[in-house]
């Protein structure tokens, strides 16, 4: 909602990032800036926490079941580019559940697909 509300100003800011005077003027035209900054901060904290939790999960699973984790890594690393997206998402979900970083975040895909109108 905030992006839609500020779409024109954000588009102008995107093309004027190398012009400080114009950026300052455009920044003043943004509405709900405090709300945007607050939400971005919250999102950053959530993503940092999630990253730490995934890293801890990966470390624990690698210690206790290294063979299974290495098998999941092989699945993820050797998935062909031409693979059907549903199959690829299943592999990414498995990898994410084992704490491995993925090209496509399955949780984000699910969240965005539920928001689709």
C-alpha cells in the first residue's frame, strides 16, 4: 500500500539517485516515511533472525546427520535449470527445511502467492 501510494516519487528517486539535491526534494514528497522506515527495520530484523536460525539449524543437522544433509545439498546443487518449477520448489523447500540457503526462498514464494490478487 505504501509503495502504491508513493509510486511516482519512488520511480523518480530510482532514476535520480546520483543527484543529492533532487533526492532531498523527492524525499520530502514521500508520504508515510516513518511507517516505511519502521516496516523496513522490522523486516530487516526478521530476516536477520531467520538467517541466524537457518544457520544454527544447518550446523546442528550437519553435526548429527551429515550424510542426510550432504544428500540434500546434492539435490539442491544439481537441480537442472530446465526442471519444472513445482519440482524445483519441492527441492528448495526440502533444502530450506534443512537450513540450507536457496536461490528461491520457498517461504517468500508462499507468502507472495497468498498476497496475489
